[in-house]
C-alpha cells in the first residue's frame, strides 16, 4: 500500500511539473535588450507636451515598455505617412515619441520566436488616439530618398504605455 501511495504522489508531482512548464512556455522567449532612448516626448490631445529627462523614473519605465512594444512589431506596413502628416498627427493626438541620436536596430519576433524584421529608426511614435490609435510609427533611417514614416502594428498592447502617459498628465 505504501508503494502505491509513493508512486501516486510521484506521478502527481511529475504531472504538476509538466503542466507548469507547459504554461510557462506559452509564447516565445523574447530577450530583454538594453536600448535607451536619447529623448522621450509625451504629447496630449490638448496640444501640450512633456519632455522626459533620462534621470526621471518615468523615463526608464516608458522607455522599457516602448522597446517591448517595438520587439513585438508583427504587421507589415499598413500605410505610410509623410513628415507633414506625422506633425499634424502629433499636434492633435495623445502619443509617446522616443528618439535616438543614432538610429537603433530593434529585432522583432514572430509568434514562433523567429526573427521577423530589424527596425532601424531614429524615432518611433506610439499613438493612443485619433486615426492611427494603436499603431506604431517608425521614422525612415537617414539618408533616404523615401521620407515616409511606416505605420506598423504590434502584438503587445499599447495599454500599459498609455496608462503611464495618463499618469503624467494630471
């Protein structure tokens, strides 16, 4: 009888371990990358903006979430916007823009964990309101003869980033 109880408990523990590990590996493991923006601008629908400084806790928090969203870019170009359209969009909507002195490369991944594409961009805008709400706009890498911004989608929701932005505008 004692052997049956030991075997039963062993099987139960083994099954629990298998179920737990299966739940933990539900998606690809996207590596954390160490990319820090050189500037972050937060814009609001009332046409006001806030420039975050590198020393502020909000800077790091917003930077890290923005990079995670970039790592989950999954859609090809929906359309492109010219620079004048981007400035108009920024004036009328809530957004976060992260900028880099030198364009950075962010690797994005498929649902299976394979490399999807490499984003090389000097600036990325995350739009929360208006026609482009929920999309990520990526600036063209200079020098380029094609100055249009790409409009992309991400598997990662912009909800956490928007909550951080809302907390700044009190």
